[in-house]
């Protein structure tokens, strides 16, 4: 009898979801065959449905009928050797966009040279200690700058709404080929964790170098080599000229000096919406109880991950929403200069911190910043972000101490007499956050928080904490490009890419944009 492979979707109660026999029985029922005809199964997708108190697990399985399951190979990444006369592409930035652009260039027979202002992931880890323990930012090596970009020391969320499986699957497979857990291929909302990501990005760098590419750290780009509106390469802070057939600009949205350089060169930029606000932190057991319908003294079942949430509304034509939610995570300092305080979130792969945190932000449209445009022009959004970051620094009182306020006190307009425990290591200072953001943001944030408190009872309680400020949600600028060629409309050979250029919003979307940009360069 011929072996065939069938794809089947089943639903099991949580307590039976890991039981191989239960999976086989449910698959047999779905296929209308005896269990004895199932020769093997492979999990393809796993998601949790916690909408009701009786939690279900949805599984997609490949089932071998009338014979054994063929051996499953782990994803691998390899390319043939580069030709000696291969074209050269200069890639500015070693975040997800830059690294995936480099890998795709190599697949297409083009030699990438990645230039990264920060350090490699191993050295970079040591540079986090001063910001955490002394409140001192190493301005070229921190949570934002260095190998892997801001994603290296983050939660490593891989879920994206940018597209369905397809290009997304290739991103996951490349990550697994370089050491990411295989569960990212099957989880509905996969993540890697900041404890595992450094080794993944180091393995990706090793692949780039082994295949004939280059990765140069502590190499900051300070100028472009332009001739008659065509880019031929870049100039580094050390004065070196790095030339190539094209330049992929894959810097993150914290590389503000790159925007200033573009503006000084009168290279076209466009303002775009972005968002600012806080990190909001709760005890993780509170989020677990709400999302998993648990009793007050009931612990989260072992098979359930730390619960997450997503909240969004629109108030007077501006969004108010959660952003980059980190279950079982930590709030961390994401400043890139010493005159500012910026907060962000991260999680380890286990997501086992006692706290949950998320960005809680409100949209800022270009027209909201008319008061800054006369002085700052196209850089008004950056000026606005910087103002808030300096305000947070002053309100924190020194180092990377963050200004903070209980949510209930923020809503009632009073300074918190004390603050709850927090995951934020540099420390907190009680401050009137309701006065530190512009009134047009504060009014919307208050309405949004009250609405969210009706959706998640206790979300805006005294046990909930706001930390200021979350300002680096996305770039306030877009570096324009043509829809068909992905090339800048003014500068031949310049390919803006990823989050810093305004075309991505996370690890996966940035990686996919990097691959698209590489394909555009190599046409």
C-alpha cells in the first residue's frame, strides 16, 4: 500500500495536547481511518486558544498514512562559492535587515560588505553593564547599536502581520539553521529570547564571512560617496572610503546622525507617523489570571506560556495602543546618548520574569509637530523624540533612573507617594508623568487607559506602573524609494531598507525587507 502524507488540523484540551496518543486518535478521527494506519506525525503549527476558560490547543500535523514518516531534515543555509569578479554591495547596519540582505546577496552571487558602528554581540554584552549599573551609556555600543541591532537584546518576537507564511517561513528557516529553537517553525507567535539571540546572530555572521562576505564592526559611516546623484560608496569615521556597486542603507531608527547626514546632503526624506508614550508594567500573574481565566490563587498551568495581550483603540483620530508586549520580561534602558532616558522591553526565551511589560503609546502625526518644523524642518519628529528623552533624564534625576508613576495616580493627576516593585534595574524616581508629556498626548493616553481598564479589569490599578519614556517605537521619517526598484528616487544605487528607512516594524519584517532589497540590487 502506498504511503501518503496528509495535513490535518485538530483541537485538543490543554492537558492532553502533548500526549502523542491523543494526537494520533484525534488525527485518525479527522482522517476517518483506524489509528493503526498512522505511521508517524510531524507537528507543523501550534497555537493556544484561551478565549474560554476551558483552554484548547490547535495543532496542525503532517500525518503519514500506511507507512513511516520520511526523515525530517533540519533547515540548513549554504551557498556556492562567490565568483572572483562578483559585484560588491555595501550594507550599512548589521541588524536584521542588514544581515538578511547580506545572506540574500550571497545566495544571488553578490559580495556584501556590512559596516556596523557598534561591536560584535559578545563584546557588546559587556557594554550593557555600565548603562545598567552606573547609568552611563557607551554611545556606540548599547541596547540599540551593535551586531544584530536592537533586536539582539530584546524579546526576539518573530510574529509579524506584514505577510502570511512564505517569505516569513524562509526567515524562520534561516534563523533555525543558525541555532534558533525549532519551535519557531511551529509556534503561532514565535519568539527566541535575548539569551539565545546573540549566538544566532553570531552564527549568521560566521555564515556571511565563510561565504565570502565581510562584516566590519566599530565602523561608523559618516558620509556618502556621491557623484552626479549616484552613490559609489561611503566614508567611515576613520576616513576610509568603502566603494561598491550599490549601497543598502539598513540602519535602525536610532541612527539619527544618518538622518541628519541625509538632510545635510539634501537627499529626499519624508515625515511619517510614529508613536510615543511609556512602558507599562504589571505583575505577570495578574496578566495570566485575566488572560487564562484563573482564580486569584490559581497558578498558571505548566503547559501555558506567560500570557500576553494586545490593546488598541483610536481617540480623536489618533491611535492609542500597546506595543512590543514582553510577557515574563524586563524593562531596560535603550538610550543611545548620555543626555537622555529611553525605556524598552525584553524577555528571555523562558519568559520567566515575575513581570509583564508593554509599550503603551499614542500616535504622533507630522501635523502635530508644526511648532517644531520651523526650527527643525524635516527633522521635527526626531527633535520631538529628543525633547521627551531629555525631559525623562531630568525627571529621573540622574544616570538612567527613569521617571515613573502608578497608573491610578497618572489618571488622577497626582505624584505617586511610593512605587511598586519593578524589573527596571537602574531604578525609578516618582515623577508627574501626566505633566511631562504634551497635554494632547496625555488626554488621549488617559482615555485609552480607562478604556483598557474596562477590557482588562485592574489594568489601570495602583499596582500597574508607567515608566517614561518609550520613544523609539518606529522612525519619524521615511527614506523614500521607488515601488518597483526599491531604489531611492533621487540617488541612483541607494537602497533604503528596514526599520530605519520606515519600511519595517520588527525582526521579521526587517529581515524580509532586507532580502527584498538585496533582490532589487541584484536584478
